[in-house]
């Protein structure tokens, strides 16, 4: 769908919630499509990251699906099924499950996490193409202020 050209005055009247929602959906769809091209899903990468002592996990200890869902609650989407995603990683040998239902990352899973991580700069570069860092920072500052203005939580 073609977007009509809007003047700065017209843009100033546009609802931020609409445009942030459109941006969110487009960015998620783009990122997930790129991940699929490389043979994995975004939730699979998140599982590996959250279980790796070299990434998000503070201690590298195993976690149950419920614990992982809680840890990822701010970015999981309603359609994400961590149990099914973990099943794929178990089949690949990237995760193991102990008798207490905790998932653990394997050496192969850690190697896969590092390989998958190598794609992030290219994905980011495509998303940020034509946007200089100063404009990007300004945009984030504006969004964070809007969040604070509406009693949201912005770090």
C-alpha cells in the first residue's frame, strides 16, 4: 500500500499509537522473515539466549518453560509457543531437558546461538538503512518521553 506524502504539519497531527503499532508489526514481521531464511525462529533464538550463561542467563542454569515464559514476558507474542519451539531445539540437540522439566543449552546449542547471532548486524543494518544514529536516538528519546507522559514504564 502506498503511503501518501504528508507535510511536516500533517505529520505532527498523526497519532503516535497508530504509527508505533504499524512500525512494531512491520519490524517484527521483517525480523522473523529474516530468521526463517536462516532456518530458525525468533523464539528459538530467545530460548538459546535465555539459557546461555554467555548471554541473557545470569548463571546458565536450566529453566522450565514457565520460567522462560516469565523471563520473556515483555517480548513474547501471543502466537509464540515456547514448548513447541523448545521441541524443535531438543530435536536438533541444541537443548536437553532434565527430569525436573528444566531446559539446558548444549554445546551445540551454544554454537548455534553464536552462529545465529552473526546475522543480527545485517538485520539491524537493513532496518536502519537511511537513518543516521542521531535521528534514531532522537526517535527513541521522543518515544520514551511519550511513555513517561502516559504513565508507562520507560527505562
